[in-house]
C-alpha cells in the first residue's frame, strides 16, 4: 500500500488522506498542500473532499488514469498545466474534468 499523507486546500479548510506519491509533485498546480500531519488544519482529514472540491482525471501516457481533487480557483488553468508533469511516477498525457 502506498504511503498516505494529509492533503489540504491552501486555506486548510478542507483536508483528506491520499497517496502522497500521487499528489506530491503536482499539489501546487492543483492549488493544494501535502501536510505531514493534521496539525493546524481547520478540518479533520477523515471528513474528506468528496462533494466539496472538483475532481480532475489524470490520463497517463501508459493508458491508465487517476482521479485527484483540485482547488476550484485552479479549474481554469489546471488542465493545461498538468500535461507533461509526473504524478505517482507516471507522466500525465492530459487532464480532464469527469462529466464535463
């Protein structure tokens, strides 16, 4: 099982647990932060981000994909900025918003 970290929005109001390798290199592009622990957060990580933040589908060059959350303020630029970056050791081919 991959190591899990606390991921939060930059304002620390929404937090959740996720694989650290998936978010580590792209967190700032998504408008998020990888935290060592839950200290100083305004939310409990167990509350999660589902239904609170938009999701982005990362489409990798190997044909696989993964869903991650992003800050709503980044929705206008995040798709173009993610292409070519690495997440979880895989190169991102493109990024899309599921259902849109």
